[in-house]
């Protein structure tokens, strides 16, 4: 069993990573950090730098075990996130969200909305403070 989190180098992504780490500890589960990249060629090229970045944020958290999972986007970020969450056996998927205006909330198509609508596991949406 594992908690999965969508990695994003943004304030909302950092908030999601922190919330996912807390959730993993609360559930006594591991943490799968899902890094979706633009193409197959970028999968191996990005791992060392990204792993170092994630490590700097998570290594000080006692009792947390985590692993970075990098996968290509395959034209659809939401689908790639859901596929990776299923692949790692996630019990919950944590994803960061940005503040949207009332008008912005009317438009479908955002990654978060797609994940919420299509996920077969619980999704925790986190906003940056």
C-alpha cells in the first residue's frame, strides 16, 4: 500500500508533496512520487536532478519511505498520473491545485478535474497556502 503524489515544482506541488508525506505517515504507508515528463527520452535524463530535489524536501521526515517514479506523459497528463497511481498500487492520490476564479471553475479540461472525475481511488486535492 502506498500514497501517490503528483510531483510539480510549484508552490502547489510542494504543498501536495508535504500533505502526501503526512498522509503516508498517518496511514503507515510508503510514498510514491509520480513525476510525469514530456517524452520517453526525458524519463532517464530527469531522474538524478529530480530525485535530489525531492530528497531535499523529504529526507528530514522521520519514518517516511519514498520512491520516485518517472513516466512519459503520452499526450495526456491526467491519464499518465492515473496509470502510474494504479501501477504503484496507490490507496490515495494527492495532487496540487491552483486557486481558480469563479469563471475559471466553469471550464472543464484541467488536469485536476480530469483526475477527480476519472480516478478509481480517493484523490486529495491540496492548495498552496
